[in-house]
C-alpha cells in the first residue's frame, strides 16, 4: 500500500490549501532535526516535506487523489477533454531538499535560530517566538540609581545568512514603569536585527536600555552576540571558507578533479595534477564570504585535502610499489 500524504500531514482529503500550509508548518516544526532529536525524526521530516510538495501542487494532488502514490510515481497519462489520454506520461519523484523547502516556507528564517519557540511549548500554530526575560539580578544601596550590567544573548546565524545577509527578529519580555512612576508592568517587545553581509563572529548588536525598568534603576542594555552555526560542508576562517576535500591515495599521487561546492549552490571543477599531501591547501579567490568593511569583495574558498589511505595493500601491489616509490 502506498503512502498516504494526507495522513502524513494529519489532514482529511477535503483539506483546503491553507489547511495544507498550516499542517506542513506544524509537522515540519515538530520533526525538524534542530528541535527533535528522537530516532526517526529526520526521516519523518523528509516525509512531511514530500507530502507538502505533492498536496500543495494542484496537478500532483489531483493525480494523487485519483490514483494514489503508485499512480503518481508509477506514471499516469495526462488527459485531454473527456478524460481521454492525449499526452506524455506524468511521473513524480521527490527530489527536493527538505531543509531548503523549510527555509523557503519561512522566508529564509530558521525559527530555531531567531530565538523563536512556541509560547505554550506545544502550540505550533502560533508564531514561534521565544520570549527573552531580560531581568538582571541586582543589589544596590537605597537611593542609588545606576544602570544594570548588559544582558548578553547569542545570535546564531548560518554561513548562508552571512553570505547574503538576513533579518532576525527577537521577542523580549521586560518590565516597564507605569505612569505613576512606582509600579511596573510586564511588556513584550520585538527587536529586529538586520544582519549585514560578511559580519564576523563576535559582532555585537546593542539595544540600549531594553532591560527591566524599575523606580530605582536605569535599564540594562540588551546585547546580541553573533555566533556561527556549524555547517555541514564548510567551516569559516575569517572571510574565507574551508572545504575539506577527501581524496584517495591514488588521486593524491596521480592527480584528480575536485568538484568544489560553493555557498551559492554552484559547483566549481578544479583539476590538480601535482602531488597533494595531507593537509595541503589550494585557494579559489573570491568565492568566500563578503568582507565586513567592503561587502562587494569576498574572501577565498580554501580546499583543504584529506587523503584517505587504504587499510591494506595486496602483496603483488606492495612489491610493485616498493619498486616504484622513492625512499
């Protein structure tokens, strides 16, 4: 029996397009690997993406409703007037990237990076804000009125966000004085940060006096400190990005072509004919991150070679290598 995409999203077959969007949002947030560390969550996240890819497309959904997953993927003739087949066979294979679909759905924002989380822990239909409580413990002399120390939070960003720039939103909860100047109330506020292209890790973004306000203090500054998220392919070194290229011993000695990925989704074939020792580096100029002070210029993409040595060598090959290789 084939997959039931409606069941995957927790929907009935009469669901509207808006129901499909809401269901995908709920299930994608629930099973996203950044949030759900349970075994099988990654696979469920992919299944949810595939279900949304089908049910959000009117043509795919119509075919699925008529013929199920087998008809959708096994090949269904397109029909003309009266349902008479008149065109090429329609076949479907999900080739999308679940993470790219998730990022596109949230307009490039990762809800788990921008300090967003559900208000009640499980209400996934709410806008997923994490609320920062910015109070700072203090003890002061009666009558003394000084500003509280800054309150620091990490602002985690991906290399792609540093490459292109992005907007981050944070929701804080702080105390504000009432008009009587004596009592206080709790108040929520959304702070917006425009992350500029090429910003370095450690960059600080300060919101003056957004901490708790009382009759006896000057509110603290709220400061967000830029932190790099670990990347699945690259690592960052200033404005350069490093790509670890794994090659065989044969390729290291005899030459090879390395198809080097870039942050903007391209692939650059690099041909190497010299001997490549473990740890040696080669640069592709201008394919790194924008420079903080001159974002129209970019750092380099650094290829760092990792040579995979064989676990064993056949005796006949060993003798041949002993004759060929220098001491």
